[in-house]
């Protein structure tokens, strides 16, 4: 089947937000005299959102401070820093241009809410490069559940075998895997585990290498069609 759609996560993949958030969580934890928990705590919530984040906080903080207060403080400080520290990850503009040149649809599937997603993509000059954007506040269950990818496939009227996902986190990889969509992992703060290695098509260090995988899939499809046509002709 020909490749028709490429879907991207945002945080940690298109935008370099995870390092900002990691620093924020470390600093907030230090303010509560829990510096040793800060970075590890953030790494546990990468790629997920909503109730599960609050559950992890409650488990980890164990009464040392109020989880809701911690989360609100971290969120406020993180949003403030991202107003000036937001950056686009290497290779993003090149791969999006390449996808457009090849006539392939392009979409976003992010756990972040629509208001923040749209503002950041517009500010970084990325918003108009996507045919569809699906956000975390528009689905019932977030990653690692497959809902956000299934919704994107449905909206774009594309089957999972005609799509490709780029993700940076375990939760995103798991969501793509459960949706039946081939996935390329571009690890950010967390390295790939053996579980992720078994679930992805490829692991690459940067989106700078991503266009090659897209090209390989297009070439594989062209070669397959050529073989079929050759068999029909020779038969």
C-alpha cells in the first residue's frame, strides 16, 4: 500500500519542550526540598497526561507536598519559560518540506491541548504545514491508548497500513503500536527500551534521518507494484 499520511507528535519531537519542562520540575521539586525527585519524577510522566500524571505525583510525593499544588506551580512556571525558550528540533522544517513535495498528507497527534498546540505551532511557523491536528483535549483516552491515532486516521480517511508515525516517547510508541500504525522512534530525554525496539519500524537519532525512511517506504511500494505488474505482464 502506498504511503499517504505521516503523523507527528509535538513535544520532544517537533518542539524542544521536554528539556524545559525537566528543568522546571527539578526547580519546583527543589523549592519543596525534594531536588532528588524532580528530574526522575518528570521522566515518569513524559508522553502521558491527565489523571495518570496526577496519580504518579500522588504516589511519588507521598504526602511531602500537595500534588495539585506541585502540578499547578510547575505548569505555571513551564508555560512562562516556554514563551521565550521554545525551539524547533533539528530537521523539522526539512522533513515537513520533503513530505509536502512528495504529495503526502501530514498530521499532528499530540497529548497537549489545542490552545497551546496551535499557539506554539503558529509561533514557530509550523501550523500551516499540517493538514490535520488532533489534540489531547479532543479524545477520551490519551496515549498510550491508541485513540488519538485512530481518530487521526479516521479524520484523514487513511488506513493504518498507509500511514507512518514519528514519536519520541514510550507512550506515543505504544499508542501507535496499538493503533496498528508503523512507527519511527526519535528518542528525546529517554532512550528506547527493548519494548520500544520491538514495537517500532526504526529508531533514529534525529528527524534529519526521517526523510530517508519515508523515501524507503515509497520505493518499497514502487518496487512491489513493479513486481506485481511484471508478473501480470509475463504471465
